[in-house]
């Protein structure tokens, strides 16, 4: 087995990795710029800020729920590299819409600007829906079996490092610069995506079902009867439900509880991204390339414990003087800042350790001609779970529950995730389903 980082030297992996990295960077640069602009420059109420973030999250998730089945069918029916080129070309047009929205809002046309920005979020959701099944399903075609976990870990780590870069940059550049940057990165992503090697369909042609509801139902029914896939998808769905709640809660919490400015808000999200990337690499090292849920229950229980610690730290935070927000210097000088950042990092590391092996299950449990549809089925269920998470935030927030208290909901979901992961590990052991890492070079 080659070292996982050695995959970055392979043409069968590097262009896909870079394409995914640039896409995640661009997506988060735009979304974070939009959310921070709305939170700090448009709205002045914690409830309105949370509602806007929940709406944006819901719009980005909706395409996964409606179109993942079609995306999976297409990815298993046509050359995946060709679909990547089409999707990356569409990203340029989507970012043109989003950039126009940013510029209009910056120049005082806030209603029109917000409408275009939210429209771009919806279109980016469609973009990610069609790219999502490919980035995992293509790995078994381009990598040897013993390198799939390492490749999955690198894709996850690269994704979260891209989220880090996009999130941090959004907090430091002007809106005009953000608008120009997202367009430029989209163009570069299209050029790199053209270098992904062919990955033609490996099974018989599929009869495409364009009805989103019947297609989704059939897709899920065809996948969820396999015990280890059912459990892996459920565990991943709970994880992303947790993620959706945290994404909605964090910006208002940083502004209104930690009383920090938008640069600190972007930095807090960036710390989370670094942690998931670290966790992705750590779990690959611990498992030594073996696809197993052995450490998943303990990882997500630890994640829930750190979430509770973070909630307690937020409750005891000494706010800035009324009418002021802490910049990075003042935030780091605050006596509680190191504990807050360290706890966030721990939440993210344990989260990455939990979810990466579960994604590897999706692409190794079924034959290569079914991998994209399996990932798509996972995306449908994930989208439904994340939508429920966003709705829960809206309903619970409407009852006056604070962001600090809402974190206890996250901790509770971690316990459910741990129970599912424990069942998965038992099923894996009973069926001898975990894939050992055989020595061999990547194709």
C-alpha cells in the first residue's frame, strides 16, 4: 500500500482532489461572505440572523433531497469525468449570479441582492448534488482497494481545508473582492476538472427515472435493505444533522454570545474545518487503511461531550462592552478564548474520526456500477435529516431557546449516532464485511 499522501502524485487522483478542493473553497467563500454580510451589515437581530442562516441552509439542502436520485443514475450511466466537466462549467454561471447579488447588496439594493444570493445558494446546491456522488464513486475506479480509505480521507481532509481557506478569506476581504474571486476560482476549477481521467460506466445502461419522488424512493429502497449500508447511511445522516445545527447556530452565537466580529466568526468556523481535516487523517492512520467502524462510537460520544463543554464555556463568557465587538486581538486576549478554540477543535477532530470510515463503506460495500447511486441514496437521506435539523432550529429558536441551550440537542444526537455506529461495527464483524488492506499499488 502506498502512503495516502502519495496518492497526490497520481494523475488518477490529483485532478479530482484539486477540483473538489477548489469547488469546496469557492462554495464556502461565497456562502460565508453572504452569511457574514447579512449577519453583520443587514440584520441586527439574533432571531432574524438565525432564520436567514436556516433559510440559506434549507435552500442548499433541497436539491440533494429532490435530485440526488437522478444524479446517482447519471453518474452510473455516463462517464463521470464528462459529468465533472459539465458541472464545473455550470459553476461559472452560478457564481456570476452570486457575485451580482453580493455587489447589488453592497450598493444598497439589498432585497434584489439577497434574492440573487439565495438563488445562487440554491443553484450551488444543485451543483453539489450532481458532483457529490462522483467524488466518492470514482475512487474505486481509479484506486486499488487498499487505497480507497486513504483516498476518501484525503478527499474529506482536502474538503475541510478548502472550507477553512474559503471561510477565513471571506472574513478578511471586501465584498467586491469576494465577487471577483468566486468567478476566477470557478474558471480555474473548470480547467482543472478537464484533467480528471475518464471513468466510464461499468454496468449496463440504466433507464433514467426523472420523477424525483419515485426515483428517490426506489433508490433508497434498493440500498437500505443492506444492513451495513442502512446503518452507515443513518449514522452519516445524524452526523450531518448535527452539522446543519452547528452551521446555523455558530455565526449568531459568535456575534451575540461571544460578542466577536465577523473575522472571528470566520476564524471559528475555520478552526472547525481544520479539526475535521485532522480527524480524517488521524482515523486513517489508526485504522491502517482498514475500513471499519471500530472507533466510530467512541469518537462521536467524545464529540458530544466536547459540545457540552463548549456550551458551558459560552455561558460563562464575559461579553464585550455594550455596542462593541471583539476583534481577533481582543478575542485572543480574552481569558476564555483558548478554551473555546481548543474545544471547537476537539469537536471537529472527533467528528472527522467518526464520519470518514462511514463514507468508505458506501463505495466498497456495493459493486462499482452501483457506487454513485449508493452515494446518492446517502445524499437523499442526509438532505432529509439536515432539513429536519434546520426546521428544528427554527422551531426551537421560535420558542426562545438560546444558541447555548440548542447545543444540548447536538449532544443528544451524538448519543444516537454512537448507538447506530456500534450496531454497524457489530454487523461488520458478524458479516466479516470490513475490507482489509492488501498490499498493492494504486491503479
